[in-house]
C-alpha cells in the first residue's frame, strides 16, 4: 500500500494505491492517525480518500475506515471516498460506509 497526500485549502486528499487488507491495515491506520495530528489545526478540514488505485479491500479495510471515521469525526473533520472501483465499490456499498463517508466524484 502506498499513500500520497496533497492539501488544497482545507481539503486534504489521500491517494491510496494497492490493497487494503490485513497485511496493510496497520500501515494505513498509522498513516491516517499521523495525518489527523497534522490537519486537526485546519478549520473545517475535510479528508478525501481517493480509492482509484485500490485494487482490493476486505473486512479489515472496513474496520480501518470505521476506526478512522470515529477519530476524525471527533475533531470535526469530514471524510469522503472518491473513485472506488469495481470490487471495492461493491464492498463499500454493501457495508453502508457511504452513509457516513459520502462517495464523491
């Protein structure tokens, strides 16, 4: 898993590339937690997770997203999911993630 970040105004975009599963979950979790510390001082911050490069995700990935959602929402940081493909999009729909992290563009 590779994660690249870009900040434009109050919107931080994290581009994820690879698989989000039990082998990469800890790396993603720690990376996003570190990111939370960095952007918590930005007012009205938003985090966009670009999933266009994610080729596979399992239930461990869902757990990572839910855990990060809980942490980020406590700091009033909105989260969005962008460009999920095929299998990943189906999993996100089935689990109801889009109800708390809307799908965009």
